[in-house]
C-alpha cells in the first residue's frame, strides 16, 4: 500500500459580468512509492488521474510549490530526500533504437500531446548513456525537468482533474 498526497488547485478570476469562472480544476498528487515510469503511469490512472503534464509556466510554478510544501511536511516519505518525480514526458517511440534523436511529448491515456512549454534544467535533455527516454522533475535543480532512464525508481507526480 502507498500514500497519496493531494493539493487542490482551483483558481478563478472575475469576468466582466462579475461572475467567477474556473480556469484550473485539478489536483496534484504524489504517489509515495518508488516505481519505474510505466508503473507510475498506471498508478496515477488508478488514483483517478494521469501522470503529470506541465503545460505552462504557471503550472510549473504550482508543481514546484506543491512539491516544496510536501518536502517540508513529510521528510519520511520514500520520495525524499532525492526529490525526483516522474512526469508524463517520454521520447517518441521510446522502445526503438536511436532513442536520443527523438523529441519528448506528453503521454496521456488519450494519446500523445506536444510539449508547448518546456522547463528543462541547464544542459538537459542530454540523453545520458544513450538510454534516457523519460522525464522527471528534479528537486536537486529547483524541480526543473531532466531526462532519465525509464526503468529508474522514482515517485510519481499525478495530475487529477475534478
């Protein structure tokens, strides 16, 4: 059994009529169990969401703040002290040869989505050892993105819609 931490992110803004409109309606959650990328993908679905996609600078900042808050609250989690979390990013055709020549996309249950926004750590992605086909949030680099082998053992950052 594993623990799941959640943060509700509901933002609203006033429109001209004075009524509020919901513009974000999802949770971030952490699967407090170290698993490979495929298992992280499945565990997020089992929790009612998806492995997290980050589509804008605002979402990147929200994820960073959530993870920093969780780090301060739960230093006993198997996710800490490394602070590395799976994201839904994966290179295209990750199981095929010549992995490093492929771009990253977001893999969701509905299919592949482009990554219109990126937040890579300096020098990333570097396709180290020619096997880094999946994406993580790297707490050692202010939760910027880093490529990593898909069989590494990390906790998962999930995005769960309302």
